[in-house]
């Protein structure tokens, strides 16, 4: 395997590539690295890099965000959420409160946090208050939450869980009639926790070239080179291009904590629907800390039907790799980071926001790659 971004790029350019190769990444961090490095412009034009379902804020069900907003407005609580989530709009009339940020401005006690440790600190410092931690995230977010639960949390700390596993979304795409990709770059951070073997099904069951990548240009190019060679040579295998931190079985301690504190359940993904065995919910042992049992269900069945994307927003198609962000007709028009229409323009891991921030306007990518030696 060649090393160095420049050499890898040369090797990729020398490959006898097919007319079109679609490579999906499943991690907002990968998409950010790819876009910010200008990789799309550096690679041969017949290689298409497709952002996939790697943004937890983007796929968080609208009804969960609505529920969090309503709890914050209607109950005597402090509501904690990761910062990105505060700006995600729900589908309500313009005059109504549409985001946690607006609920905060209207007087609700909503506090952005960056880690579960902060949630424990705030709950411990305010024993007279009920503190609700709205947890939306993938394995990388849920593992520290599992550790927090296993250590023991204050009685007054409740969790509104909206945790998700990444691999079932990829399995769903592969089981569909038209998966939008020929090769897969699997997520490095998730594989650090869950192990590279979790992605073996892509190779064994679907014969799709797969490589785990880290977040440097070099690691991403190594993964791209690997899957291209696998395709060309018809030798499909699971490659690990992030051996510095990813092992076959992952982090045993983190996996045990996840299994002992969170159940795997069928779960809705925003704009996509229910994906079997893709959600993480508190086990019965933590029922007393489950915010879903403590408060009324504000998001009724009618709400759940409304819980798709806002009118005109194509986030679901973007998340599934069916269209590129700049193929949404609202991209850069009515939808920009300072005034986002859909969740993909809110989160730092959302493909629309990443593309916009990296200078991709309504046409082709504009950012050119500066290849390090
Ligand atoms: Fe949704 Fe905005 Fe992205 Fe269009 S550009 S898919 S409206 S987030």
C-alpha cells in the first residue's frame, strides 16, 4: 500500500477505473474532511464520493425534537442538549416555537452541553430541579452516555434517548433495490468503539468493497484506493485503513457498557422511517430515569405523520445518498446555515452545511485540493 496523500492520489489516477464508481461515506467527519480538503476536485471525475447517513442530528426524528421542545416549555425542568440540536426546526406553523433555541428565548431553561459529564454536574448542582438530557447521537455519543449510566447518575437526571446505530442504516440501503453506491468507506470513530468486524456483512453478504478510514486526507485516500483496487481486481475484502485506533472487535469496555445500559430497538429515522434494530433506548433497569415514562407524549400519532422533512427539503434523499446537497432546490437559496430549512443545513455533520461551508455553491465543487507531500 503506498503512503502519503500525494502518492496515493497518483496511484488512484493510474488505476484503470470504470466509467463511474460511487463511493459512499457514512460519517459526517469523513464528509467534512473530504469536502474541506477538496478531494472531489482532485480525484478523477468518474469517482463520485457520496455522503451517506452519518449525521445524527439530521436523522433524529422530528417527533423527538418536538417532544424535547414541549417538555422544555411545559414542564418544570432544565433541558440539556448537544449544541447542534438547538437550531433544528420542527414542522409547526411559523408563529409557533420551532426550535429549542426559540423555546430558550421564550423562557424555557434549556442549556447546551458538550458531554454527558456536564449533564451529571448540572443535575448534581441542582438537586431540587428535574434535569432532562436529550441524547441524540450514534454509537460514539451513546458510549459515553452508557459509561455515565453505569457509574450512576443523580436521581433528578432523566434521559430522553434518541440514540442510533449506524450499520442498520447501511444494511437498509443495501437491502433496497437501488443502493446508491458501489463501495463503502466505513466510519472510523464508530469502528473504534464497535470494531471493524461490524462492517463485515457489507463484504460477505453484499460483495461491496469496504474500507475503514480515519480522518486525515491520507487515510481517506488510502481507503478510496483500497476499495477501487478491490473493485478493479474483483477481490472484495474488509480493509482497515485506520489501524492506529481500530481493531477487529473494537473497545470491549465500551461495548459492554452499551450492552448493559441500552437496549437495541426498532427506531424511526427522520424522513426515512423505521429501521429495525437501529435505536438505542434505556434498559428497564433505568426506567426511573427515562423521560419518555415521566412526561406526557406531546408528539401524538398525527405529529408523527407530520414528522417528515419541512416542505421542499430533500434531506432524506441527501442522507440516503440519492441526491447531492446542491441538487436540493432550496440549497443556498432559502436554505443557508444562518437560516436553515432542514437539519442537514444545521449540524456540523450535515452534508448540506458541510458543502456550503466548503464553498460548494449551486454548481460543481469549487474547492481545489492542496495535496500535502
Ligand atoms: Fe434540506 Fe436545506 Fe439541505 Fe435542501 S439544502 S436538503 S432544504 S437542509
